[in-house]
């Protein structure tokens, strides 16, 4: 399980997104883009036109996290636009199998996200349709929230289920991931780490990515 770091531009300067992407190019593995519609979550961010522009502006693959009410309607368009990974929420998708397959057929990796209170065991049979499982460690909607330790046992259970099914699915963690919390996430089995404020709140964003990766890698080996 190689550690991957996906900085979230939710904590970046939205008037200079291309420059903000450049700050982590060559050091981050992905650029995490939080799409929020003010319905699924109580916040509004950006949509497909901005993702299309970002795709042209950065060499980093884009990791789209759709926190929207109608992922079945919109997810395939993000994959067709060229996002490398498109994640839909279990709580919002009405036809998750169809939508996960549509994301893959459009050439992106299929992601499936679980809010803190959503059980993972319930979705075990869906694992063959999923390239990346996202376990949220805050209630989605805002950056800079406190990491929810209560989710850690679920993260470990998610890792166990993934191993039972061959170990191919990436396990992403998102929300409150920082130098203080990333080791616990890695120990519980996460291998893809989203970090918003911990990267874009730092003076040196590239160094923050480097340091987070080192902490996670060391914790994985421990
Ligand atoms: C929250 C978003 C996260 C957010 C994380 O709903 O999904 O990606 O940017 O921000 P931090 O790392 O500051 O918790
Ligand atoms: Zn996110």
C-alpha cells in the first residue's frame, strides 16, 4: 500500500486555483476537488466548468469528491471531462452500481464515500465495483473541522473487508487529516490521504505534503 497524498483545494485561494495547484505539483499524487451543491451538504463550492478549467491548468490528476444530491446525474460528466477519479456518496446515490460503472466506462477510477455514521459492512458486496473507498472522518461540508476519532474502528473494518476481497481497492480518508492524526489513519489501514487545511494552511504546501507522506509511510511500516 503506497501512501498517496491528495491535497484539497477547498482550503486554497479560490481566486487563484491554477497557482494553488502548482504549489503541490510534482509532490502530491492527486488534487482533491470538493464539489458541493448546498443540498447534500450545507455549503456551495464549484462544479463542472471549474473542474474542466483546472484539468487544463494542472498536470496533477484530479480526484473529484462529489458532495451533491444527484451524483447519478452528474458523476459521469466529471469522468468524461477527464477527472482521474470520481467519488460519489453512498447517502446520495440512488443507483450506485450503475453510476460506479458509468464512471469506470468513462475512463476514471470509481470512488464510493461513506459519511461518519454510514456503516461499511452494508456495502461489502459493492467492493468489486469500487476502485477507492472513502471513509469520511468529519461530517462533509467544510474544511478545517476536527478529526472524528469515533470513525477509526470503521476504517480498520474497511481495510479488513478490502483485504478479504483481494486488497485492490484504495482506502481514502478525508477530514481533519493532519500531522497530528495521519499516523492513526495509516495504522488503521488508509492509503490515500486527503488534507486541506494541513496543506493549504501551511506556509510551505509542498513541505506539508512531504511531511504528511513521511509520517503516514512510517506509521504503515510500524
Ligand atoms: C470536507 C471535504 C474535505 C475538506 C478537508 O467535506 O470533503 O476534502 O477539504 O479539509 P480538512 O483537511 O481541512 O479537514
Ligand atoms: Zn473531500
